[in-house]
């Protein structure tokens, strides 16, 4: 699991609070129920107005994915695909049906099954690329929800500040209450800007990154499946798939293989 997003948000919030304390402020003054209700309720409400009601699941699912994202490990997919290439090379493509029963990745399992069924390579490419495009569209839609929230939150915060200042101007006859009232008015703007830049936009960025990694991983699997169907040697399949990795990642895989051979 990748906890970078919750850790990052926590660090940012802590930095804001500590800097406020260092300047002599009191973080407790930021706990303004009316401002929190306006910012969170208003932002979520306006965002929902831009999507379908059934898309509400993207809000919850997006937060869960960003906070508890599973780390994509293409090296595991490469190892598995090379193993299937070895099986296909020694015993034929039909044996892949039983060998692929324990595959957890639905995308890989689907591709291997199409190979076993004797599907044309172009058909396999078309079907699996269609799955990739559908996944891209889902990620884009989920990211847009949080990008919109990042855009609406500061504006709603300004709205809250204007409402607060209207209240201040209506009570100019009570000078003793002006300071707290003005402070409370600007709290809404603070929460609007803070939630946009510390919560919503970072989540949108994380979902975008997750989407990129998943697309890359599925494209790797697609190329591996087509290479297996084409009868390429396992070593060639491995070298082809390793091009998806950074040089340091390739070196780590080679080092692990060398250590494994030495131990054997």
C-alpha cells in the first residue's frame, strides 16, 4: 500500500498549524463550525451538481484509492508473463489455460484466455486496448471530480467571507465585536483555499498518477501476451518487457535473479 497521500496531507496540515503557533496564533481559532459546514458542504454539493447522482461513488472511491493506493509492481507481471512464455514454449499455448487459473489480474487472465481460444492477435489487441481506454475514461472522470472541488472550494470560501463581512457591517454599532467577527469571516476563505490545495487537488494529482501507472502496467501485460502468442523465446519476452522499467529497476531485477541462481 502507498500511504504517500495521507502522510503528505498530514505533513502539510501540521506545517500550517505549527507555523500559526510560531506566529503567536491559536489553531483552535480555525475550528469554526459554520465555516467548515459551508466549505465542505458547499463544495461537495456544488460538485455533485456537475455529475450524475450515481457518480457519487467516484468521490468515495477516489479518496480511498488515493489514500490507500496499491503500489503497482510491473516486475511481478514480468516474472509471471515470462513464466507463461516458458510454459507455452515447452508445452504449447493450450496448456496456458490451466496455468493461468491462479492469475489474480483479470486483465491478464482475459488476455491469456483469448490466446488459448486461438483469437487473432489484432482481435486481442483491439479488445484489450478497449479495456485500457475504458479504464482511462474512468480515471479521468474520477480525477475531474476532485479537480472541480479544488476549483470550487476557494470560491465558496470567498462567499463565506463576504457573508461574514455583511454581518460585520450590520453590527458596526458594537465595536467590541468587530475583531472576532472579521476574524471569523476570513476563516471561510482560509478553509476554502486550504482544502483545495491540501486535500482536493493533491488527491486529483494522485489519481492521475495512479492512472498513468495502471495504463503502463496493462500495456506491458498486453505486449507480453502478444509476444507469448507470437512464440517468442522467454528471454526475448523478458527483454521486451524490461523496456517498461527504469534502468535502476532493471538492475534490481537482474541482481535478484543472479542472487537466486547463486543460492541455488
